[in-house]
């Protein structure tokens, strides 16, 4: 049984695993809890039907007696992203939330009340909105209280990365955040959001394939393809782009080493997610 006092505990809710990281020292990051979600998550075939309490309870029970701030990062496999453009005259946060919920239902065909919806709320410009399964956020809050640890944050993968590396991202161009089975592509111009698309994949696309999708999206919007592309997360490797001499592609955070996992035989997406919170 372990006990951590007054520090961040990083929980990674991955595509197929849930994992908790606590102490990080010169040897690496200590993994205190790891469980495969397929064995602890009833209804895992759909974010709406998944019952998260058994998985969250088991993960914290495996970690032992814990005390501190639990910083949770959630794989984009469990997240929905979309763009909300408020009409003129919208005057309250409640109206903005209702607009985001209505747009969510139109795009995804799911009942908004089953999801926890957040955004960078603005009434004068387009904004990115995201939704997490409400069953997950509810379970995290309740189980944390039962285990006497503070739930510090529950943040989607792409949002965690974009916030972490905001100073390295330009106000113009594509920002693409890569997870295990999807990437979120944001198009910004002079700091304003023009497009937000989440592209799903079975096998990670190559950089030319990613650029082809971005070019198609720019064409659909009727705008020129930007000459700057910023890649975050588990991005594809850079390759020479002889047919695009003006294009600048930057892997943000490239070379940032992750500490070795102690108690885990490989670095998984859940491990990377857990580190985002533990190292906050």
C-alpha cells in the first residue's frame, strides 16, 4: 500500500487502460495502479453506455491510501469535439451552453444530458467545445471524495496538450493533436478559430496523409491551405516534403523525454496521459 501526501497524482484514462502515476524521481515514474478497461468497464462499446464507477473505484483501490490532487487526462477516444459559433445578441452563459448542447446533438445524434460539455466560452467569436461522458466525470468526483483525495482536474487529451504547449503554438495555421486513434485539427487565423475537426483512424496516418486531410478541409471551407502546421502528442514522424517547399511543419515538444515507467513494462497511451497530470 502506498501513501502520497500533498502532490499531484496523474490518472490516465486511455483508449483501453486506466493508469495512475504518483512519485516521479530520478529512476522514473512510479505506476501505482493499472487496469484493462475491458474487464472493469461495463458497456465500454459506447461512451454513452459505459459505467465508469467500477473502473475508477478499482484503480484508486489498487493505488492504496492516497492523499493529494488527482489530475485526470482522458483519451480523445472518449471525447467529442466541435466548434460553436454564437449568433449576434447571445447574452448569457446559459444561452451559450444551450447552443453548444443543441449543436452537439445535431452533430453526434446523442442526448446532451449524457455528456459533460465544456468550452472556452465567448459570446463574440467561434469557440472549441468538448464533451466527456457524464458517467465518467460523476464517478471521478464521487470516488475521489470517498478516498479523501481532491479531484483537481478532468481534461481531455488534446485540450491538455494545447494548454501545455500554448506558448509554442502560432496564432495562424493548423494545430493537430494526436491520440491513439484520432487527431483533433484546429485551424486558426489571427488567433481566431476557423475550423475544428476530429479525424479518426485505425492505423496512424503518415504526415502526407495528414496534410491531405487538412488540405481537403481547407478546400471545403474555401480558404487557402495555411503554411504552418503544428503537431502535438503522438504525432507521425517528419518526412521531407519536396512538393510543399513553403510549408513549415513543427512537432511541438519533440525530444521531450518521458520518464521511464516503474511497475509497467511499456509506455502506453494511458501512461502518457497520466504523466500529463502528474507533471502539471
